């Protein structure tokens, strides 16, 4: 009974938020992708230094190597990062 109450509460709560239109979803996806590309370009810029950026660079390389073992989101993240790196090069 408690479980059902939680689901009802959740469904009632999310009903107050409008769904994304297909156009808005595409717009948000483009904004996210642009931000990812800018971040990757910044991280690979030789003028950017510091241990924090070095850690991020290492994490990108790790995701690239592990993308074979983790299908789905990590693979997509690695593909996007690699595409952005190729464009930045």
C-alpha cells in the first residue's frame, strides 16, 4: 500500500510539469552537445593546465578505453567526446 502511495504521489507531482515538445528536445540536445564540445576543446587546449584539467583529460581517455565494455551512455559519451576532439584538432 505504501508503495502504491509513492507512485501515485510521484505521478501527481510530475503531472504539473509540461512535457518537452520534439522541437524543444532537439534544441536542448544541441545546446548540450555544443557545451560538451566546448568543454572538450577547452580540456585539450594546451594552454589549459592544472591538475583538475589533467584529471578530466585522464577520465576522458579512460572512458574512451572502457567504452567497449560499457554499452549505452558511457559509449555515447565517449563517441561525443571523440567527435568533439576530432573537430577541435
